[in-house]
């Protein structure tokens, strides 16, 4: 099974590189209103006997964000992600995964420690000189601010899902492939016209804005905030000779890379090596101060206040904080910080005046969509194909439609081929496109590569249908409880 997973690693979406890139681009998401039951504080939903943690949901969101960001050539913004509904999609995907995980548990499939270890040590991302290196593994996770336990738990879930998919996998037959070929290589000549939304048409009704807030108060929360009494311990300059620094560099050289991901030479990295070495050696002093603080022999010197979106520490650290905790040395600026957690203020619904700006965005978006759809429907009635732009499209092409960006073009093309009608419209956020198919042709000279692609897509579609049918059945078998409102 591990051999199969290694050969099909593209299906294992929980890899360190996806997580790293996505976290940089997407960060963490405020998931709206949480159930205030303290027993559910760390979960966003429960499916069967499995809880979906906030971290798991953030992982899923990051995967989706990274996927669409790649499609858009790195141009995806948080605003666009919100428009696409990635937060809702992440929750739905997490629920689907956990329905399947419950089923895998019930039929006796497992992903044990041996599976996880085999996968990790065979992952070339964690190799040095062609061999698994534990320091590379730990350093890679540390740079990505991912706790090894969280990564291995996430990997365990994905391995189990892949085992289930592999066990249920079926191949498409000749009729399936023939049907997909005729669909995939159909070419449409389409007359179209782009209709733009006009924000000037929107009149703000304050009563309606307030009504949205009143009906969704728990969706507009303050940020969870923290207050710490702290002591900052700067790193001390060590009188290390070149031999000591070189030894440190050799052990951690994967931390020192240029923009092309090539390892820097010792001389090129020496300044940073010195800082990191000083930091490592200064930890002893920080631990001593921590012990004195815990005993009451040392007093805090500074108050540190922050909320969960502006935390100077990792999400894992702040998630475990409790009032009264004495924090062990944490990396902070150019040294360490220790402290006592004096207060934690839970998230709570905002007052209308504080939430209005966010609510107004929702109101404008809703009004814009309503007015745009009304305008588009009106224009479609009198659509003149002879006085419009024309484009030839197919599912096999990646051509952009004039006036639309790459993502909008892909969405429009998918909308045309998904509709059974000759004419219609596709809404694209602040744009709507009305269209009419004026000519259809079946593409010829399908290459061997495209035939392979069709075969693979036929397999994927067939297995997706099987999985969808299974998920619908599992939805009736396992209870799903959501602790956040959307």
C-alpha cells in the first residue's frame, strides 16, 4: 500500500510543501460564530465519532487556497477567496473526508504508525544526500510552523483516505471512455456579451443592513485576545570559533537557502549562522529565567497584549494557553520571551456599530448580485448574436475569453458546457455573460496524450460518482453536527 501511495503521491494532498505555501498565502481564517459550549472549543464540527478541529479545517482551507492560487498564477487574494466561498467549501470538504474516515474505521481500515513512518522516510522532501534525515524533517516543519504531531496526524488521516479510495477504485469501460471523449472534445462557437455590475445602482438601506446583522450577529465576532506578563531575554553574542559555527551549519544547512532553493555556502550564510547559534546557546539562560519566574523569584517586566490574528507565536502555542500558565521560552524578536498568561478574553458578538463595515460588504454583495442578475436576464431576452463577440471554446482548451481573466474564462466555459440549453448566462461576481451557441463541432485528430487524458478523466469521473453515492449514504448513517454558523 505504501508503494502504491508513493507512486501516486499527487493524490496525497497533505504534504509539507502544500501546507507551507498555502499557509504563507492564506494564513488562518476567522470561521465566524463558534458554539460557545466549552467542550467544543477546539472543534468546528463532529461527524460520527470524529471531531473536526479548527486546525484540520484551516489545513483544508489552505489546500483549497493553494489549489486556486496555482490556477490563477499566484494572483488569488483573500477577497477573491471569500467570493469563491472557499471557507464554506473547506468545511464541506472536511465533513466529506470525515464521513469517509468513519466508514474506513467501521470496515477495519487503519493507518498505523508504521504506515506514517514509511511514508515520511520515503518522502524525498525530507532527504539529504538521498537518505531520510530527521533534522531536515524537523527543520522543514519548524520553518513552516507546523507541529510534527499535527503533521503526522494529518498525514494519518490522508493515508487512511487513500487506502479507502484505493480499495474502492474501479476502471472506466469502453462505453464510459467513448462518452467522455465526445463530451470532452466537443467544440462550441459561442456568441457572447459581457454585462458589468454597476455599484452606482445600489442604494444602501440602513434598515436592511441592520436586519442582516440582527439575523447573523454570531457571525460577527471580536477576536479572541490575550494578556501576558512577560520578560524578554535577548540572545547573547557567543564567542564561537569557526569550527563551532561550521559544525552548527553542517547540522542545519537546509535552513540556509537562496531564492532558487539552493543551499548557501558557509561563508554566504555565516552571519545568519552566527545569529542562530547565539539563539540556540542562549536558550539555557532563558530556561533558567523561566524556572525562576515559575518559583516566584523573578518578576515580569512588560505587559504583552495581542489578539489571535496578531499573535507573535504560532497558532499551536496560543491554542493551548490557559490563564495562569507560565510559558516556557518562546522565540520572540532576536531572543526569547517567557511569561505568565494573565487573561484570555473569548470572542463575542460585536455591537452593530463595530460590525457595520463587515455587514455592509455582505449587503452590497447581495444587492449587486440581485441587480446584476436582473439586468443580465433582461439583456438575454433581446440578445443580438449578430452584434456580439464570438469565441470558439471546448473543454480541452485553455483559451481565455476576451474581457475575462483566466479564472473567469474557465468558469464561463464550464458553465456553457454544463448547461443543457443553447443559450443562457453565467454570473461571475461583478460580471455576467450572456451567450448563445451558434455552432457545434466534434474535434478530430485526438492525440495519444489526449486519449490517455480522457481515459484518466473517465476513471476519475466514475470513481467520483461512486464516492458521491457513498457519501450520500454515509450522510444518513453518521450524524453531522456543525458548531459554527455559515
